[in-house]
């Protein structure tokens, strides 16, 4: 499974890139500034990093050069996301280690192809995970989307309860990362419980509200992001790894239901 780090301070860009790459079968993690980029690469070894050249913090090109100076990261492809740039700026990015620049606004299918080409060029031995199948549309989702989301959230919380006793063995940062997953899961549960109190029909209509869906997407995005980070820890393997992968799959299904409610509201 290829592990891809996404560095972007723009939430819309980060979410779009993460969704496109996760849907293509890649394991992803997202950070939001140059300092986090340096810290993450100091502890982990992604197979490829996508970097928004507008990333907040210190100079992005200098950060890229510093990353590539690490022996274990010398062959890691860097894909840049950039607005209009001159030929000189493209050449500078190339000198700093970027193998490609994708223009913004992004064409996400093109980005996925660029990522695959870059990974193939370094002949990694990690096989990309097959893209998950979309959650089937059924009567429950059509009539009671909040009820379906509650069942999904319940499964996430059950999995986190199963994983918690061994959290200290997953890695040095694992307890903190795991805490974010737990807190977000509890927050989602509480908000869904409030919706469900209004009954099936009213709660379904309420879920078509744009701001409410945005709040749920942010919360489930936190579960996804920190699960992805934990999957990069060397101590997560075997049954624990399978459970974190399942959490990630549930998060994707959760987002698909939110997207269905967006379509219903249109």
C-alpha cells in the first residue's frame, strides 16, 4: 500500500486531494504547514509527498530541499501544486526536488495519474490497495440517513474501544493521535443523537443543511486523518491494522452518505 503525505494549508484543496488519492487506493495523511511537513518527514517515510507551494510557514522550496537531503527520503517523489508559475519558477522547483507541478485549480484525475507515474518511476515494492467499493444505496439510506450514520459511528466507536488497550504499543505519538479519533467519534455520536431525537423524517431533512453536513465532514475527516497517521506507525500491524483500515472504510462510507444528502438537497 503506497503511503502519500499531502501538505496543504487550504482545507478545500487538502480534502479534494485526499479524497481523490484515497479513492484510488492510496493511504494518505494530511498536514497543514511547513513546520508540520518537516516534523512529519523527520519521523515517517512516505512513499510520495504532494506539496502545495502556497503552504503556510517557512519557505516551501527550502523545506523540500531539506527533506530530500535526508538519505532515506532522497528517492521520494515530490509533486507540487501551484498556481500560474514562470518557466524559471518551474526550473527552481525541479532543482529543489519536485518531479512534477500540477496547476491549480486542480484536475484531480490528472493528479492521480501523475502520482502513479511518479511512484512507478521509483519502482516501489508496495502494492496499492484496491479502491473501495461505494456504499450501496438502500432503503435505510434513502429513508433514514441519520440512522445509518449512527450505525456507522457505533462501529467506529466499537473498533476504537477494541484498539485502545494496546494503543501505547503502536508508537510514541499513538496515544495522542488515538485520543483525537476517540474525541471526534464521541462528538459525532452526540450530534447524531440530537438529530435522531427529532424523528426519522425531520432528521433526514435536517441533514440536507449545508452547514450541518460541513460540520459532520470536518468531524469524520478528523477520524480519517488520524487513522491514516496511525497506519503509518510501525507498531500498527496484524489485527490492529485491519481495524484501522476498517475505520477508514467506514469514514469513506459516511462521507458518501453526506454526499447523497447534498444531492438530495440540490
